[in-house]
């Protein structure tokens, strides 16, 4: 996840601030929280995220995608049956 600005580990960030930092929608941040990828807590009805959790999340290496098959791509019509 690319981050736009510096993150203060001691600060609490609102949902919108986290979305702005990562250039995503607030709904995406909410999905991260609900799926357990991003720890958060609520103060009343306002969701907050600690800066140190944002820093830890950005330092986790991304999962590698499956390797693509090697070799020339043969169009379906050119294949022999």
C-alpha cells in the first residue's frame, strides 16, 4: 500500500485520514478493519486507527501473485486437435 505522507506512530487517525493517506476510499479502509487486516477501535461512533498500526501494516511484504505460465501464447484457432 503506497502511503502519501508521513505517519506519526503516536497519533490516532480517523477513517477519512487513513483513506487519504493510502489514496483509497473510506469504505476500503472499513473493509480492511472488518476483515482484520487493520486494527482499529471506536470512540463512541467514531472509528480510529493508531499510527503505529498503519506503519506496521505498510511494512508487511505484499503477497506474491501466482507465477504466469511461460512460453508462447498460442491462439485457440491455431491449436491442433
